[in-house]
C-alpha cells in the first residue's frame, strides 16, 4: 500500500481489501455514512462487513453540536452499532486545545450546543453564557439555535482580547433541505465585528488529527470522507492515507480539479470500496490505464478510450489530469466530455 507522497499524481493500488490493509477507519459522517439523517446506500452492510473482519470503526465529525453519545445513538438506530467512545468531534478537539492554554477549571464563554458544553466539562472547564461571568476564553461551535444575542456576546468578549477558539470553520453544513450556513459562517460574523480570527481545532487542522489518534489508538489509520477540503486535506496534513467516496459533497469534476493537498490516496463510489482492493493505474504511452479504460490529456482536453467500470475510468482520468497539473490544480484541463462518457 502506498503512503502519502509529496505530490500525488495517481491513486494507489493494492490487492488486499482496504479493511484488511488498515487497522482503523476514521469515517466522516455527513455524506459518508448518512445524509439527511438516513443511511447512505450500502453504508450499513459495508461497515458491518469491515467491522466483522476486524477493522476498528471510528466516526470523526467537525459538527460540534451533538454529544458523542447522541451521535452514537443515531448511528445505532441506523443499523451501525456504535458507542460514545467510537465518536470523535471537533468539540472534543477544541476543548483539549483550550485546556492547554487557560488555567485549570477556567470559565469559557461557549457559543454552541450541548456537544460543545459536554466536551468543555470533560476537560474540567466551565462553560458560561456571558462576558459578565468573567470567562478566560471564548469558543464557537455550530448549533442551529445560535442567534444574534450569542454572536454579539462572543463579539464583546473577543473584542476585549480574550483567547478566541472555534471548533471548526466549515462555511456550510448539509441538511435534509439542502445546504445551510455552517460554523465557519457564524465565525465570520464575529471576525467581521472584531477583526480577530480564532484558533481552529477541526479538520483539516492538526488538533483534530491529534484528538482522533489519541482517542482511537490507531496505528494504520485510513481517513474516509466525502470532502476534499476537510477530510482529504486533513489526511494529507496528518500524513495518513485517505479514501474519497462519491456519496457526498465532492463530485468527479471537483476531484479531477483537485490541487495536491486535496488528492486522495484511493477513490470509490461508496463505502463498498472498503471491502475491495484498489486496481492499478498504470502508465501506458502518453496516458494511463485502469481496468478497461485509458485516459490522456491532449491539447488541454481530457480524452478517454475503452470501456468498463465508470469508477476505473475516473481513476485513469485522475492520473492523466493530476500528472498534467503537477503541483497545481487540475481545473485548467477540460474534462466535461470525458466525464459525460462515464456518466458523471
């Protein structure tokens, strides 16, 4: 199996199923395991098979609103048995970050949900709601009930010069009705009001990776996600391998256009990719072959010949476009016709 290279120009290959090659899957939730509260197709049975084969499953989310226990109960209802210890949140990561910079037992102005408050208490910190409670720091975590009064309170405290933290800065969050503003959008409100930026713990930054490794004890982890700018970049920052599944935010076009830090080690249509090996992507003449497909870039346009499984064609295209792009993004290559041929 291939580890992280400095500049990835093709997806890695291996005969062993990924669930056997890695000891722990660090799974994102929204867009990977479920969407809109319901399980994504093939997720439940794929995770059951991987777990029965000995792979440890850990669920890693930037969403700080719910407690690990609530997330675990949700997963269990969907048919994915999980305990609170299997869930790692950005609230836990930011609470550890804060605890390292304020006195033990300090009060923290917490703008967010119960997940954030529970994580602060776990670190011996006391969440409070107002600047008049004399907090030692300010932290923002996503919660759908956060309104103007809480954002104003955070702004007053940040403007006073208190240490400022955020669980994550994802600008959007998926919901059953579509895409909605995420914690990053709320952080921007406070930044605009105060001119200050927070210390951030969530993916793709190191505090989240550190929290995950500490809590899971993973020796050979595989990050599994649907977002290039959090899941895959987080794996790149942490120096571990990654699997991108095409069941969430990232589509084939975004994948081909990815700069080096957003290029996954492996690509699969869905979580069934955990249960198989990954086919070789081989250089052939001026192009790259995977399965029955051969891809190349000619005069700034991606070309595709052959036939077979669409995901193999996408892997071949990744190699051709990423090689052409080198250290840059692949958005300078026209991939529309090639992707249409694959049905993406």
